[in-house]
C-alpha cells in the first residue's frame, strides 16, 4: 500500500519508531520490519513497545482508519492480556518476516519455520480482509466493521504475502551498512541503490572509507 511518508513522519516524529517513516522501505511490510532494526543488532532496542504503539504505528501508516484504530484501542482496554498477546504475535511475525526478506535479499533460502509462521498468521487474519476498488483495480483492506484484536495484523500480513508473491521481491535489498538491517525496494532502473538513506548510512560509510584510506596511507608512510 502507498504511504505518505512525509505526513506520517510529521505525525509521529516524537515516537521511537518515527525513523521508519522518515526513511521509507517502499512497502508497508518493509517499513514494519524496519521498526525492529534495533533488536537485530548490538543495540537491542525495541521501538514498538506495547499494543498502543502497534495501533499508533498502523494508524500512522494509513493501514487502519481513525475509527478502526479507536475501536481496537477500546478492545485492548477491555482485554489487556489479549492485547499484550497480540502485540507479542505482531513482533514475532515481524521478526519471522524480516528473516525471510533478509534471506531473500542475500540469496539464501528462508527458514521453513519462518514461512510456516507467516502462513499461520495469514490464515488467522484472512476473515478480516476485504477487497476495495482502487485506481488500477482492487486492493486489500481491513473490514471496516472489524473491532476484534486479530484484525490489527491483517494489513501487515497481507502486505508481506503480496510482496513475497510479487516480481518486486527481486528488488528487495538490505542496506549496505553491515550494522544496518533496514530493508527497502530498489526502484532505480539499474538496481544501484545501496543505502537505506544517503544522509545517514550512505554518508557514514563514506566517512568510514575515507578514514580507512587515511589510515592506510599513514601506515605506508611509516613503513615504506
């Protein structure tokens, strides 16, 4: 689904997950994957910290309408344990999905257990998917009347499965910075995009290369 990233970032720039809208992945599922970058590296920091954050993220992305988000928050307040469990499932889904995309971007085979988890969530959330007419045909949406917690995961699951079964999967890339786990769709004609964002990882890698060259020259000067 299309996301107005500038507007989304402005709406949530005080949130810990705001970066995934500032630096877009190009698909809803990749943006969600990027919200968890911190727990895949040395930082070990979770950016979607509870059920409320999850619903806020989905509303900010445009995956849930304001009415739907309000209904799901109310459902979470009525059943806090179920809401906590749903949040945990969302994170488990995110990490399985991220591992699948990271494997494909690297040219490796994804783990069977990760694919099974994606399949299971697709089946569990299928009752809440609805087809809506769009400019070029139809698109999947969430049932406007659904106010059960399960419905919250449907946009993420649908986006993931749609990308995995699309030719665009071949354009999924991981950032070229080896400490960055951000994923994105490479939309360049010659598939030359290397960084999640030039202003962050791109410049960081340029600085690292410059320093490495400087150290190399210094070493040669000391030991001609």
